[in-house]
C-alpha cells in the first residue's frame, strides 16, 4: 500500500485543463533606477498577490538576452533567489522576442502534465542599461547569413513592408494607422511606456529608420517585467478568484532567415500556429473577440492579422484604416497599446499579452475594456518570424 | 460528435509515462571546423536515426549562452531550421551549465502532458570561437554581487574545496583521485575530449588555477552537441527498439551567490532535487547502480555524491580514494569520463549525461559497460549550485 501511494502515478495530480488565476506587471519604459531582478520581482510579487495563492511549485522566466543586455545568464535561478522562492525549480526560456510566450507554454505543459499544480510564468528584459541594443536584438536573426552582412531588425521588416505594399497595394498611410490606433489604446493603459497619442501626420513625418519604416512605425526599447500564475482548472475553481481558462497553446517555427522563404508577405509560423490553436480549441478565427498581436513594427501587425485569419490576405492594411481593429471595431487588436505604445521589453512581451487578455476577459481593463470579451488570443513572435506562440484564453 | 472529437481533451494523447528511445552526440572537443548549428544538427540527426522515429512533434535546445559565445540567440529556431524540422515548435532552455538537464525536463513535461508524442531534447555549445570564455561563464554567477567584484568559477569552487578540506579533512590527493578516475573512464569513451589518462602526480603538479584547484581539477572548454528522443512509454513499446523509462524528473534552485548560503560544503539544490527524485520514483540512493554527476571541478563531484546520499556527508573524498566510485566500484560515478574528461560544452552536458545512462542501461557502453545496470541517475548543475536537475532512468 505504501509502495502504491508513493508510486510516480500516485504522486501526480490529475493534469489536464489549465487556468490563469493572477497577473502582475511593472510599468514598461526606461526604468533606470531598477535592475533586471528588481523589475522581475516587482511583477512576480504582484502576480502572486493578485492570484491569492500561498505558494508556487515552479517558475519559468522568459528573457531574450540577459547575457548581452546586462551580463547575466542563469536568469531563472537569479529570479527564484530574489523572489525568495528557492528551492523551487526555476528555468529560463528563450525564443527571442517570443520568449514570454514560450515561457507561458512551458508552464502550461508542467501544469497540464499533472507534475505541478501552481506555476509562475514570467518575462523580463532590461534593455536600457548601456548595451548596444541593435546588435543584441540582431542575434534573433540568422547570425551567419543575415547579421554578418549588416542586417538590422528594422531592415528585415522594411523588406516585408515593401513587398506587402508592392503585392497588395498596402499604403504607407495604412502602416501609420496601426501606430495611431495603438498609441490611442496605449494612452488608456497606465502601464504603457507611451501614453501620448500620435497623429497620422506625426507618424508619416517621423524620422526615417529603414525605408518605408519610420521611427513611429517601430516599437521602442524598453525595460519591463510581467508575470502570471497558472494552475489546474480544478484548483482555480477552489480559489474563488477571477480566472480564465487556457483554451489552446500552440507554437510553430519558421525559417530563421528571410532569404529562405517563398514569400515575404506571409509569416508561416503564424499561420501554422494559428491553425493548430484553432483546431485545438475547436473554434474559428471569427469566434475570437479581441487579440494581442506582435506589432514590433506596424507592418508586422498587418501581416499577422491576415495570417491569423482575421482578414483576407492583403486586406490587413485596409482593415486598420477602416477602423475594424480599433477599440470599438469588429475585432479590437492590441487594446493594451501593443508593443508599439505599451513598450517591448522583449522577454516580457509575451506575458504582458496574456495579462491584457486576462484583464479584458475578467472585465478589469478599465478605460480600454471592450464589450463581450469571451475569447481572447495572444500571438507572440520571435525575430522576423522564426518562432511564434499563440494562446487562446476563455472567460469562465 | 464532431465537437467532441475536436475538443482539447480528444486532441490530447493519454500522457503519463515517458521513455527515451534514441540518443546521439558529437565528439566533444575543439571542433574548429564546425559551427554551432553544424554541431547541433549532427547530434540531432544521430539521435533521430538511432531512435527509428519518422518524425518529431517538437524540440527543446539547451544552450547557456549563444549570445556571448557566438552572437546567436533564438537558438531553438535556428536549430529547427537547419535540422529541416520547420515548422515544428522549437524552444531554447537555459539554466547555465544545467541547460541540458532543463531542456530534457521541458521535453519530459510536454510528453507527459499528452500534448506531444515524440519530442527531441538537445543541447549544444560552441565555446572555442574566440569569445572570452571565463567572462561568459561568469554570467552564470551573481553578476551584481560576485562577478563585478572579480570572481570566476574556479574561484567559487576553490572556496568550496577549501571549506570541505577544512571541515571534513578532505585531502588534496582525494580531489586528484576524481580527475584520475574520470580520465581513466574517458579514455574508454570514443566521444570524450580527453582520451588521455592522468596520474595522481600529473594532477597534483598541474598548473595552479585557483588554490587548491589545479588545471587538471577543472573541466575543459569544449564544443559539442548531444540529443535524445523522448516519447510516451506506450509509443516506445510499439517501436521495438531499445528504450529506457524516465523514472523521475526533479529540479531545485539554490541561492545564486555563495555568500547567501549557510554552508559552503553542501549544495542544497542537489539534496532537495535528490529528495524529490527519490520520492517520485519510490527508491533510495542505494538502489541506484551508477550515476553521471556534474564534476565541473573535482570538488563538485565529491560534494555532489554526498548530497545525493551515495555517501555520508564528508566521506565523498575517501570514497573516491578507496575506489568506491570507479568503474568496478560499489557505485560507478561518471563512467563516461564526466565533464572532466569527456568535456563540458555547457549546454550539451546535461543531455550527454542522459546519453551515458541510456548507453549503460541498454548495454551499449562498450569498454565502459558496467554490470547489472538497472537504475541510472543523471545530475546536472548550474553555476555554483543555483540550479540542479536530476533524472532517474530505468532499464526496461
């Protein structure tokens, strides 16, 4: 009997459905008076308090490059220590700018497997500490075939923008509309790096970075942390706090370099992951009420909303121009302000997207609250589309 | 009915028990004519071929610092691309020198959750490409409180060695015995970086690195890759190839800095993870037939074998001196040659330990084969003991 009780099977929980029961984040921006660990711990403590749990079993930390930004690898262990959660397991997960989404997915599997009941998934990045950010971010591209030859991320996305404009008659103004919308949403988000609105003219006349992308087409360099608490659906029900269900977790890869792709106007990692996520949750794109998508550059939001199936291919530009993705539109996109206005501390971004979904689905999005938020989608992307995670969350 | 079929539950496999069905690794050493991606792909292809699977559902890559060693982050995506496995999900996992163990554990959870059936867990590092290796490795320690003040890894472990010698009368010769034993084992391993044996005298007279640790007390700087294929136990049985069962997967954290610890002569992350692993598998330390442990420095092997419960606290030194951990001893330790002689490409090490366990348990360890190998343990450690993974594997 004792043997039976202690067998691996008996030690495991049921596993299965997973919920998000609490969230916390720092303000995103230039947090010069806070270190990497300060930022993470602030977000994690808020999430733990918000969830009402009295412990966590394990934690994952999404960080793109602790090594290049602040000279610190072993980021999971550092954060466990400063959170006061030693000796629980702590692991850092990296998938460039999709590190947060990948950390959430790792936590999801651990809970779903039944080996842990309550797992924290966080993300953090400290980008303003003096490192050469453009060089550090370039390590998300193909170092041997792209970076050595001088490519930068604005350059990669500028090529996609040119191709999209050529193939689908997407206009320069349509790109600008993405920035205008996201700055408007960001102005309503107390945690956003930029709470200033931007006019179409301001975007169109901002400094050229990589033709056709201008300064206000680009997400900023940011510091920030975000964390959420996942647990079994069963446990969430017992806690009697607001929670949402993780309805799907999907991930896909694309080629690391642009030159290996058949098309520059689609992101295969997005369409493949979307297909998996919709199949897993047995819903269609039009069932989704709102989405947080990876608008590292304005063109990215346009391509991604097409590849998620929200709009016909080539119609992403006209859709944003027509207001279909605005706060009161058919499918609000980036109600948080997106990477563009909320900020983009790369490792934290994927978790912050989950947080916005949670806030909307639990009716806590304040001035940004949309009506009838039942199903939200978070799409996080690494590099120029070499990795993508998609999570669908459902109000309970 | 269709709804039922497509529900998340119906899409999931049973989950549960997990097996390792195939392994592959490169030779460890100074692989100047191979890039990071070449090395990984070589190991991964060998593992896929060795396992007999016709596809993989997902992959994890353990790498400590692609950013600092070779200027490449987003390592999971790069490897998926060059392995030809796009669009399957690929995620990089980091826990300093325990990155491989952590990658294996992530793959384990994904299979155990029932969301995937066949997952590749690999590890890779390219350390000889010109980066400042001592600086890069130091990012596994506490950057703000240790590294800024000039500490290096040999320095950290030298402090532990001094404390252990003081507290338990461990001798300088006993440290050297670890190196002699592991070089002897490494001489029998075709994949080892060093196939040369070392005498007690050679170790005792090698260049001083950080008193009392000398050059031959330290694991080398290495390039190398390793990969294994995990799948559900059910699937493994169908394949009709040699496989082993994952009997336990445990992980724990310790404080990132040495100054936060009550003792320098124990590694809490090891004892906590060991306790969990033995509980999960319902066995005792003396049930284990052999182990691969994290001998980044000779003193580490001595402390770890104590904290795993193989020897009484303080008796690790005398045990190696008496030959208890030799190939024909009571509990052979590091039959592969360990980090010391096999080499230590940091991200690959944890996976290479699993490979040695697999080879021993399936009777394929050649000249290193031990008798009655039924239960093997792999202990992988990050930094100076801020993270530790332990896996117990069982012959079937």
